[in-house]
């Protein structure tokens, strides 16, 4: 091939291999699910009650709403931790998605959080139980406790695989945000097909302030434009649900007391079409963004997120975590930004 001439055939073959990897990614089952038998369905007609046979989970629950129960709903259920995304919760979420994707009676999937938040991000508290084995398996630390880049990257890429599966799955997905959807919680919500929120919800990624990158934040320029995406990326600021609607980050914002009813009605309207036809429409729409490079961009962002754990600012964060604990580290990180939010300055 002549120098300077792009090999479009090679690019297409590479893209197809990446796409195939996502479509055929193995189903990750958490240890607790393997040990627990499925729950028998309850034969009740009350909306929101479990009528379809699903596995039982520790960190989330699944029910059905809408006309003929054709809307499935996954509720992240760690309210005492603001639904922080622990390894077990993410694996259970991945498992529930696989179960629902195989269920033709589920046309649309709503994802929401129990309590005061959709999700406050990744769980930064010390690992518990079997999570230590995962750290050792990927060798994120050497024998002296020093962090290892590729082990950290491997663990992060596994989570990004779940994000990309959520993006790609053959169901229409809606993220319903009440309270906080920040850091990893915002990353997860942004990979849904549609996003709705309470007007006073908080969306953003404060973890960009020295903790790493937003692994799915590469979608921001596509939905809100480059300038606003860079502003939020460089400051780690949050926006309210109402502001998020204004800048195109989400589809709708409603008063908090109307959020659940309106979300179900929105999902039910979409669910009028059959599940297989909706899946075709989703593939048709998603293919454009895949050609724009969303898969490779998420993976590159994840690589950079791992590399960002070794910056000067990240080392300072780790020192504060070790000496002052999580709350002290958060106070150190966010203190310089208090009262400087762009929207507050503009309104004031």
C-alpha cells in the first residue's frame, strides 16, 4: 500500500473484531449469584411486583411496570452507600442485563437508584470479602504494596466492558436519575439510550479533579458539544437535572415528585413496538456512534484512567486517603472549588 493511503478494509476488519468482542463478551456472574437458586415468580397483577422469574440479588432488585409488564426496572439497592458501585453490584448489574436481554417480554429497561441517589460513583471504601482476591488476581499491587499499572488497567477494562455491554445490548434503556449521579454513577447513566432526571438532581464527575478520567465521558462531546464538555471535564463541576436538559445532556427533567410516574409513561410509550423491532432501531442508531469511534474512545479513556493513577495529583490524593480517610480526602479535593461553580456565578 502507498504511504499516506488509509487501508479502509483493515480499519473495517479491526472495528468488526472490536464489535464482536462486545457482542460475545462472557457473562460475568458474581459469586453470590452462583450459590443462590432463582426466585419463583409471584403471581400477582399489581404493577411493580415481580411476575417474571429472575435471579435474586443482594445489591439490586428487578421488577416490572407499564402495560402488560413490558417495562423492566432495575433498582440499584445500596441506599446506605448512596448506591456506590461496588464490584459485586456491577457484576450483579451485568448479570441482570443478560437475563433481561434474553427475555422477549421486556421491551424497555429502566435503571434507577434506591433512596437519595442514582449512584454516587465507584465504591472508594476499602475492599471487603472476596474483593481482595480480585486485587491479587489482577496484581494491582506488588509484594511491597506498590501500585501496578497494567493490573489496575485490567480491572478498569472489565468495568468498561460492562458499560459497553449496557450501551450495546438489544434493549432500549432509560436511566432515571434522582439525587446524585456523579463520578461512576454519571458514567453508567450516560451509557443508557435515554436519560431522565429530577430537576434538582446532580450530574457530573468530580472525580476528574485529580482522580482520573471519565471512562465514558468521551460521549459528552457528542451529546452536549465540545465546549461545554471540556468545561465540565476540566472543572469536575455538577449540573442540575434542569440544567442537564437545557444543554442536551439528558432528555427530560421533571419535578422530583413526578419523576417516577413520568419515567414509566415515557418507557411505556416506547414499549408499544415489539422488542425485536426496537432492537433493530437501536442498532441502526448506535452504528453511527460506533463508526465515530465510541468503542475505541471508551477503551482509550480507560487506559488513560489507569495511567492517571500515577500523576502527582493522584499521589497527593492517595496520601490524604491514607492519612485522613475518605471524607478528609474529599474535603481536600473539593475545597478549592467551593462557591466557584460556573452556574452559581452566572446566576449571582
